[in-house]
């Protein structure tokens, strides 16, 4: 692939926006008539770069985006995103003027939050969060009086109502039964709102696993997060035939090579001990870049020249050691792949997360700000480059 600029960083992310758009189209096909995809781009689009992802999807017809907080919403507006931006988390009432200034839609976390936002005296668009059993944010779905009181608050224009499914990723009979209970509570509350003359606005309850595991729902939006990036929270969730494409690769470089004689140790605590003469590569990435420190000692591997090589010893803040004895042609400057493809080999984010006892959502969202994001040039980019070149020639 052709990248937007030469790679000069010690470690970096590569994000394929075409893959994100492909995944958005695949997820959209799974939704019911009239239901549209809301792209969840919180936590810097799960480490993929919220601004570029949202702008690219908006050009492809995606009209709604979800973030976690006020700062994330403002950042998208500053990057030129024009569509609906819903803040899924709590914003203090002191932020009301900023919400209105940047045309952000705020989630009402509960009745008290709604009253506080209303008292700020600034007209706001809001989506009511309903608690259908997760017991996180939301007005209890069965508390019809609280829903009505919140809906009627001055300065709040309710343009949507939503909830969140907490076990839609599970396949056990108990999990499936609880998901059905949540759906029944949600649609029951929405129906009672409508019967009472309270317009619920655009309704939405599915996140990634709700889209993947449930039949189409009678909603206006479905919120795609981790699946939008071609990744599943856990390795065991991947289907045999997977239409989604991972969009992110994580790469670094070999800085130096060290030959460690048999019996000698290397790294902090001399945690690596060479059983035989061993060639170690010093790789320019570490836990300050967002990688779990335990990865190296949990069997972590990298790809170099298309070959899997094991990490060695303890990961450092800015570097790690890799046993490249089996790849004798390794030289300083070689590119190392920690997540992604190299030749015919691949290390997926799900594998890395599993080694560290976590999920990909955490792994990817922790990738550090000092990892620049590079993206392949698209046809649109090439056209702009050619246009600029033509103008320069004419000038």
C-alpha cells in the first residue's frame, strides 16, 4: 500500500480506512429497514483515529457518531464532522453552553442529571438513557413517572431514547433470556412513552454484538463500536467465515541486535536467560506506547520478515527484546509487526488481548498518543494530489 507520508517514527499504527468503510457496509446490511449505523468513535475510535475515521465515514454516508465525553465531541466538530454527535457519557451541567455551541446531543444519564442540565438554562438536544438491567447509566425503564418528568423538563429537547445490552455477546440460554428481557423492557418503555404522547425520538439499543447476534431491530440507529474496526472483543467470538476486515496494524523497528551467550541473562531483572547462544533484537516499542507490560512474559510474539518470533524477558517502557535466532537475516531498521500481517503471517488483536487476559476494546483503546497513525492513500487522496500537482504546474 502507498502511505500518506514516509515512515520515520520509531513505532506507529497503520489504519486502513477502506477496511473501516467496508465493515460499516457489512454491519449496515445486518440492520432492519429504516435502521442506520451510528459509528462509535470514542477513545479515539478505539485507537484508530477518531477524526479521520469519522470524516471518511461521513463521506461514505454515515450520518451519526457516538463519543464518550464532551471533549471528544468538540474534537470531532473541530475536525469538520457535521453529522449527529451523541455523547454517551455524563457531562456536568457546567458544560451545557459548550454542548449547545458545538451542536452536540447529550445523553441524559438519569433524572437528576436531566434536572441539572435543564437548570443550566441552555436549550439542548438530548437522548434519554433507559436502564433496562445493566444498572449503569439510565432512568429505570419501568419508572414511567421519572421518564415523563425528565422528558418534560424545560430546555431539553428529547430527540432520542436508548439503552445498552450487557450480555448480547453471550450465547448461553441465560444470557439470551436476559437480552430478551432487556429488549422487552426497552420497547415496553418506548411504547408507553408514545401512548402518553411523549415522542421518544430516534430509538437505539444495539451495539456491535447486538448487531452481530440479534435479528434486525425496529430502531432508528444501531451503534457499531469494536466491530466497525473489524475486530471482535474475544478470539472465540470470530465466526468461521468472517466478512469483517481488521483495519489496524501496529509496527515498530529493530534498533539493534545483541548476541547473548548461553547461560547469560538479558533485560530488567535478567528475566530472559539464554539456553543457548541467542540473537536478540531490540525493538522500538514498549508499555508507554500502550502495550500491556505482561505481554512479553505471557508468550507474546512479533512478526519479522514474515516469521513469528517470541518476545524475551520483560517489556521496557520504550523497548522490548525479541528472540530472532531463527531469522538470521534480521538487520537494524527491519520493520516488526505486533498486530497485523507480514507476508502470509498474521497476529490479530484478539490473540494479543487473550494473552494478556483482556479484550481488544481495552487493548486498542490504550494505544498511546506517541504512536502516529498512518493511513493508505485512497483514490480520493490520489485525486487531490494530482489536482495539486496540476495546479502547481499551471502556476
